[in-house]
C-alpha cells in the first residue's frame, strides 16, 4: 500500500504542475480497448501504467481493492483464488478495471447488475488540480457517479473498490434458437425475469436465425464440458451457430467460469473472421488454430491501431429501449446487412437505486427506461471516407430518435450540439467547475472524430497525402498491423509493464 501511496503522490504532483500551467493532458494506461486513435503526446501525458495491482480481497465484506490498470483476466484470476468473482466481467481479458469504470462497459450479467461502474462503490481519484480525493456511495456520491463513464475528464481514478459475489466452477449454458427479433426479445425478457439466471446474451446470425444464450452458475457440470480458451477450441460464435444449425433436445453445456467470461476473446467476437478475408486466407479450424496468437483480442487491438483499419470498419455498440428493438433491428438490417449481431440486455441502474440512470448522469429517468437492449454492430463500412462517416452518422441519428445510447469507446461522429442533446451538459459542466477540471478536454473532445480536420491535413501536407495513398494500397496497412503485433510491446507508446499479483487478502 505504501508503494501505491507513493505512486499516487507522484501522479498528483505531476497533475498539479499541469493545473498550474492550465495545460491539458492525456492519461497513458499502457493499452486500450477503444477503437479511437491515440492522441497522446509524451510531454502532455500522465503515465499511470504501473498502477496495476490488486491490493486487497475481502471475502467477508465481498469486495476487491483494485488499481485501475488491472485487466479483467488478472482480476478474475485473483478473485477466483478466493472463491469470488466480480458481478460484471467484460468479455475481453485486456479491458481494465479503470477502463470499465471510466468508459461504458457491461456484459451478459448486466441485465441484473447494470454497467460495470455500478459495481464500483468507492474510488480514490486525483482531481484535475492535483488534490487526492475519495468518493463513495455515501461520501461525495456526485463525484463517484460523475466520474463513471466520464473518460477521465474529472480527474484520474487511482483506486477502485469493486463488489464481489461468490463464484462457482461452471456456467451451465443453454442455447435457445430464435427465428426473429420479436422471438429473441420474448426469450430475453423471460430469462432475465428468472431469479436463477445469471447470464444472458444473444447472437443474430441472419434476419431469421439466431440464438439466445442463458447461463447459471453451478458447482458440478451438467452435460458435456466445453472449452473456449485453448487454440484447439472452437470460437464461441461458430460453436453456437453450429448448434443452431443442427438443434437437438440437449443444447446445454457446462463451461468453466473463466472460459465463459472470456468466450469472445478468441476472434474478438467475429471480427477476426474479417482479417482472414482481408488477407485472402482460408477460414477453417486448422488456420484458426495455426493463427491463434493473432486472434486474441490484445493482439487484435494492437494490429487494429497500427494498421488504421478502425477507420474502415463500423464498430459500434448501441442500446435502445425494448419497445424500439424491432425498429432498430430493421434499420440495421436494411442499412448495413452486418451479421452476426450481438444482443445483450442492460439494466440502467443496476442494483443501486441511488445511482444515476445511465452513463454521465443522463437526462431524467422518464426518458430512459430501466431496461435497454444492446446491439453490437460490427462489420466493414463504405470504403469512401465521406460515405463511411455518413453511414455512422445515420446510425447515431437513429439511436437518438429511439431514445437509445451508444458506447463511447468507438468513433463518435455527432456534432457537438447533437452529442450534448443526449446528455445533461449543465450538470456535467457544474461538476467540472466544482472539481477544477474545466481546463481538461471534455468528454466530447475525447471521443469525437473531426473529419474536417482530417481533410484539411490532407490538403495542407503532401506528406500526409502520400502516406494516405501508400496505406490505401492492399495489403500494406494490414501487413504493417500484423508485423507490429508480432513484434509485441505497447502500441500507444514504447513501454511495457507486467501485471502484478494480489498483495493481501482478508476473510
């Protein structure tokens, strides 16, 4: 704990220097699961990448005290050793606790527990003026709730207290074939109301074919035990699709808990399949096993950033109220035709009635119902840049029309007026003023894509124009992304850290 205090004190001193100069800074975590390009500069950056320890696990009070750069796989491994697990675990092992809190994150248990940040009951934060402060559900709650999903625009979270629940060895997973969005929604509503259900999500393979997957925590296996973490194991979505194509009366399997939680890691849901297509590589069990190293999400994110391909794929997570699910599904089907699609139900408030109704303390709850259905819309977009932008903007406008939300890890093409029409800017600005954060970039500044600036840079610099032309030649950008991933190291800055271990436990 002394090492933690010393590190935080050094961070606070550095932040104070930026504050005295009123100079904005970015935070360097060492990695990212955002698809947005990095805007960090070494001379305007606060490095917190070594805050990567689990400091305490208390099995009696059921919480873990965690530094922000602890990734989900390390957090799960540490808590499982004590028979515990976080209520909400994001599906990619490299997503960090701090990233899940500062961003918008959830998974198949979020129908009951809400977003990941709803399971955080206390934080330590270095405010924008360098002051070290704490906030909880009872002390400075507006700072706790305001920091959630604010992308570090109020300060730097340096420690989190995360709720835990008792773990089991297996997830008993049932696969329920569905033939329409209406049927999918009916099954989701049925299963989320069952108190024995612990996990719910779904995959839509075509307009008339999909599956809803429901899980229950179990100590003993039922049916066959299926794995998804080894190179020889199937990718989860392909396995589910195979079961749907040949349904039987025994569509129940037992999956080791950690394998279930990170079942989408290999292949990044199904985005890895597009890499095979890009390189004109056969897509089969043998090639997937041979190229398994490159198909893990940590490596895929590395290649995605280095190749610049995030500007070529529509990668958006959006959520709409249940009554709007059919209309949104029809819009996505007609506008993009991307399959598969991911479905995941989310409870806005989680289990805390005191927490605000959605990320960034959104507008009054009357506009936003308690339950939302998340759609993962991921696939290639139009090749022409302006057409690509317009496709994303149509998606954003549809979300707003349906009183939905989009997760801000991805590119945002809204104008500033459109963006703030969805959020309570008055309350957000008041928080930033109260905690001396007005000199930092706003959340819109951090997530927006400035297409006009991109075009001006192309017009004003022949070097940038030539580089863009060079990278447009197939398959140069893809090869560079793969080369960078194979070489390893961090892809935001040339720095590498090793994850720490649990320092102590209670209970």
